[in-house]
C-alpha cells in the first residue's frame, strides 16, 4: 500500500493503519502505525456506536435541533456548502453574507471606502475572545508568508495593559485603522470593554470612531443596536446556529481574513471537499471517523484523555491552541445528552516541533505516560531554495522531518503512542480542509461520549461569579474614594460595605490601592 | 491576618493558607485558600522529606555534584550572588562575564561597535532553542511595554520556513542586524542549521556575517572553535554547571536582555532577594517550599499531576511556556537519584486569562478533573489612566481581576483546587524574583520525588533516532537525484538503498519529491 498513488483518490489498507486521502487537490495521510491497536477489530467492536454517530451527524446536517440545551440547530457545515442547508432562508442568509463580505472587502481594498482621515485603511484590529478569535488567528498566522493587504492586530483579552500595548504599536496610524468587534450574543462583557477602551482611544485623538468600527454579531443583539444607533461603518451577521468555536467560516472569520487578502473561496472549497470525504460511511475511508475512533480507543483501552499536539512547522504553531479550544470546550462536559451525570473531556496542549523537543519531550518519553501525541508534518519545506547543511545533500527541512519521525519513534519505543498527520503544503485550501476534518472528528466523538458538543454551561458559571465580585469592587471603589486619607483595616472596610468575605475584600482593596 | 502590613516583612497565618512576602521592595502573596488541605498537618506529615530537601539544596548551593549523571555541579543560584559561589574561580568567571556583557552592550548602544555597513546595530536576532531561548522570550515579552534599544527577533526552531519569514521581516535591514547563537554544548544540530541558514542569507546580500555573529557557548565547544576561526564579533561564556532551563541569568539570557535595554541588575537583584527568602528553613515562611509541598499534596492526596497555568495579563502569557519547560524537563524522569525505576512528572499547560476562559475553562469546570490551576494576578493594571466601563466606577482592570477571582471560585465550587499568586506589578525585579521562586520550588520538589532535576536523557533518544533517519534520507536524496526521470515504487527504492523500513522510506521519498 505504500506504493502511493500520486494521482489521488482514496487508497487505504487498514492493516497498516494508514489512510491516504486526496482532498481539494491536496494529499493528506493519517497514520496510526504508532498505535498498538488492531483497528479492524476495534472498529468492529464499536460498530453500533459508529453507526449511531453517523446517524446523529446526518440529522444535525439536515437541520435537527442538535444543540437541545440552547434549542438550536447546528449549521457550520452549511456555511461552506449552502446547497446542503435545510431551508432556503438559511441558504439565502449565508450567500448574502458572503456577498456582503466580498463587496465590502473590495471597497476597502480599492479605497472606495476610506478612513475618516480620507486615506485608505491600512491596519486591521480584530477584537474578539475565544472561539470568535482563534480561527482567525490560526489561519492568519498560517498564511503569514504572503503579503497581507492590511496589517493585522488582535485584541483577544480583557487586559487593559494588553490593549494599551496594541494601541501604542499602531501609534499615529489609528486614523487609518479599521476595527472589527466580534460577539455572537452581542453582550460579551470583554467585548463591551474593548469597545469602550477603543472609543476612548479614538476620541482622544479626535477621530470619529464610528467611521472605523464594524460589528459582527447576531441580528437584534445589544451590540447590533449600539452599532446602528452610533452609525458604525458596517454590521455583519452571524447566527444562533453557528457556535463560536465553529464560526470561522461565517463572517466571524471570513471578514477579517478576506480583508487581509486571504482567499476565502479557497478556504471554503477546502472545507467543503473535506466535508464530502468525511460524510463517507465506510469508517476506514473516513479520516474524521478514524480520528474519533482513535480517541475512543485511547480513552477506553489506555485510559488516556490528553492529546499533545505537535505541528512541526512554525506557521502551524497556533493550531495547537485552536484545537485546544475546539476540542476541550466541545468535549469537557458533565451531562449526557439525556441529562444524566457524566464526566468527559480530551485535554489538548502543545506548541510546535522541534522546539518543544527541548521543552517537555523529556517528560513525554520518560515521565508519566498520561498522553498520546498528534504529530503534524508538512511536505513542502519552504518557498526559497534550500542550502545544504551537511557535507552531502541534507537540508534544514530534512532535519525537521527527521526530528519529527525520530521523536515519534523514540516515544513509541517506550510505548508512548501517537497519530501522524501529513499534508502537502500550507494553503487556504489545505487549512480549510484541516479545520473541517477536526470539526467533524470532534462532532463524531461527542456522539460517542454521548455529550452535547455545542453548549458551554461551564463558561457561564465563571461569569456569574465575576459579576458578584464586580458588585463588591464597586462598593469598595466608592467607599475608599471617600476615605482617601483615613487608615482603615480590611475588617473595617468589609464591615462598612456589608461583606463578610474578608479574603475577597482584602484582594479588592489591594487592587484598588494599586490603581488609585 | 488579612489586615495586611503595607510596610513589608513576612506575615503568615498558615490556617488561612496565605503567605505574603516582601521581596526586593515588591509584594507577593501565595494563596492556598482554594486547596482542601490542612497544611499545618500535611507539612508535619512530610517533615522528614522537607528537611531532606532543604539539606540537599544546601549541598547543591555549596558546590556538591548535584547532577551526578553528568558529573556536574549545579550553580544557577551563584549567578545572582557570586558571594555564595563555592570557589573563587567560579566567582571570577561570573563577575567577568557580567563585565563583558555590560561593556559590550554599552559599545553596541553607543555605536563604538558598528555593523559591517558602518551604521548602528538596530535589530537583534536571538537564535536558540528550548531552555536557552525561553527565559529570554519570557522576560522580553513581559517587558515589552518599554522602548527597547534594539528590535528583537527570535529564531527558536529548526524550521526553514520560519527562518525565511524572520529574514523577510528584517528585509533590507540585515546589514544592521546582530545575531546571537546560543548553544551550551556548541554542538546542537538545530543551532548549527540556524548558523548555516543565516550565513547563506548574509552572504547572498554580500554582508560579512562574521562581523554580525556572536556565540554564547562553553569554552572549547565546537561552536566556540568555529566562532574563533571565522573571527566572529564576540564569544560569551556559559558553563557546564548551568543547565539550559536555568540559564537565563547567565550570558544566555542576560546578554540579549541587556542589548534590548532591560536592566539586568534589577533582574539579578530580584532573583537574589527571592533566593534569600526561599533559603528560609521555616516552611510556612518559604514560598518555594510551600509550592513544592502543594505539588506533593496534589500528587499524593489527589493523584493529580497536571498544573494549568493561567496568568491574567497579556505580558505574562509566555510564563506558561517558560514554566512548562522548567517543570516538565526537570521533573519528568524514569529513574530515582539512586538509579531505581520510577515514573514522575508534572504537566504544565496554559496561555492567559481571561482569554482561556473562552477556550477550555468549560472542560476544567465540568469535564474530567485531572488538574489543579495556578492563577497569577498583577495588582497594577496599566500605565495610563483607566476609563470607566460601567455606569459607576468600574474599569477594565477591575473586570480582569473579577474574571480571575470569579473563575477560581467557580472552579472551587466544583472541587477544582487552585493556587493564587499575586504580585504588585511587572518589572525586571519582580520577574527576576518570580523565576527564582519557581526554580527553587522545582528543585525542592525534585528532591521530594527523589529524581535528578538537572539531566535530560530522554531528549537524547530522539536525537539518536533522528540521526538514523537523516542517514536514510541522505541515501534516498542521492539515489533519487540520479533517477529523476524513472518511475520507481517505494519497494524498489527501499531495496536499492538497502532498507526494509517501507513506511519510513515512503515518507522520506514523499518529502524528497515535494522539495525537488
């Protein structure tokens, strides 16, 4: 089977634990050689579960309420192929948002829409957090060998110091800067704070912010309302049937990527083609189902629920963080789809090879064995001609491959198992396909774990606790601003504001004092 | 106890599980409130182990062969206080290297040493991998709110594509660029490849590379030899008694940091002061020992060996990666100090808060509970005046604190335990102290685990496997370059070069074909 067919098509020999697929004119291999599992047997042993996952995924794609906790459909697969969307209304919404993106982007690039100072927009700030930011960050970083049409900056945190640093970098070019604020619900506090911080920054420089601000949000959301009232430059839609962590192919990801000049058609094409391949009901020909089966094997047979992710390519180092969010937020749940108690998850961490070999591979090989590894390799080494780095024919790229394959071997010698994924090169098509592959693998695996992959109730809990703390901080701020010159103990302050949580009050008092 | 003394000194009440220390004019607190452990009792139950760790650490600091596998002393604590070095010769070596750094840096900054084009050096490339790079990256990133004296670039991987991207960014300023290559042994393949790649880049632009290259390496190493023969601009020392992952206070970290304009005296002062505090034999007054005790508790009592690291500050996001390397390479071992079989480790991963709340906190709160969390908070929010982001007194910084404290609370409600570390602000002194704190905590904990924290035999194994693969790639490269126009199967190629590893040969053939 290793006599590879270079023309394409699917060739698979599950005995050798390798699947090769040709997707969107690019070649991918998924290699389970370094897993001690007879996959033919294992697949057979869970065939009912596999069939169930396929069925549920079909139902999801056909428009079922696949996220029952939020009473929502789950439609990210429709974004790249509107012909499979369940209603004409959805098809129309997606198609018209793509037109809106293309039209707006062209006007920005040609200068038909100019900044408030009358010049072309040259900088782009993408302000979002979590899922609505990571897809953009991953793809933009992967394509950074091209000449972007605008200089990108990201604000991805509610850290005032971090926001100041970005603004300082942009410095006197703020008047040529476009800002996209992304919040599906339009009520994310972090995004609200980013908007207010940037309004102050623009106003301080006497730049009319509304001519620079764009909202990406659901229709009727609080953010849309503000954007309309304040007459922002534009508003782009997203929908309740697109979750944050799978939103990269909606305006959330496509608008900023298109503004950089990255081909969103190629991204969508790659994802669409991978969707076709991963709808295949023959497990051994379906890379997404094979990944899901492998994760199931690790959980059940090896009691391992941690996947170290090691792309051997600087431009893919963000993939680990992208995947961390997609996987952990989708799979880390405490309720089954029927509402019974469970406890699931798949931890993902990693940065890039060969760098990380000098960070934590020591522990991977010799320390606690609580993980498996996902290696990623790209065949094409570089754009320019490679110098030879030894006495003969060897290049730096040859070494990169040898470090990856060598590390995989050194780990397997010590019974540390791994998956190896290769791809031809990095391009929008390939990245689109890669994202679609993992989106569906996570979807399948959630059905195997019997959890809802599309809700995130645990995130809410932190927000509620934070709001209580904000109320307390507010009381402290007001109280202390009136007692500037009086020495008070924390006990006295707590008593005055009616709190008995001395620990919390002392933290908030210290925080106040450090900043006033 | 929460009636904090703002003047300083150590105040501790272990019943409340909080230690407050004043170190180098900065205040730190370490808070174990969200751990369900009676620390007084627990410390008492392991008091022999604690005493043993203190003794062994004393011996290490006094010059014992604390890394017996490599027959080496372990001397990173001497780097910040030469008065405690075991010999005058070592004291002299450290002192003179500091003088060399200060002198050279001044000459670069004043222009007494100019680039080969006769202009001032304005860019700095730091080329290293793993421990010799992460300390610099962490500190430079933490201090990026200042105006650096040179623009920093890092090459931290053997990825030719990544190297090309850095060179493209520098573009026509290569003739004003200084490059520091860091390799303690002077024989790291990745660094050799970086040198060769950059020699080609400089030569292509007809720039004499030797007037731009600097080596940081041990005396007598292969890299020193090359640097001397080729007449590089300078060579700075490091020593066999400084491991890569604790080398940041040797020339490895101090030289590039000084070149950026970061105060290395302040860094050393912070570390030195924290060393004094963490030599205290009273456990409840010693933050490094307390951290080590907490890790021990998690391992023994909760069977947890994963620490999620969440600094709520963009400028500390690199801390998670720095700590990952320090902790995992030091503690992930398969042999006790007596050579018996064991299996140890402490997994570290994380990026930053509140961003990561929207990535994986869902799994942390509701999914598998195989971790504890280390939260980091900085009291000082920002350099500029904060706008108010609600109707009353609340700032973005207040929200950042509330998100952190709220997330800690939401996790603890579900029995997810955590440590909370606060510091006043980010400065070289504070960062120096922070690094020293964790260096010693890791050192103590390695004694508790009874492993050598200062070797890394598992890293070697991957290198050996990689060399075998390079030999095979070489045969394939030569063979295929002679058969350009002949169709061959992988079996035929394997047979011709005398290999029976069809899987490996097919990968290397594909890699060759993608790049020729």
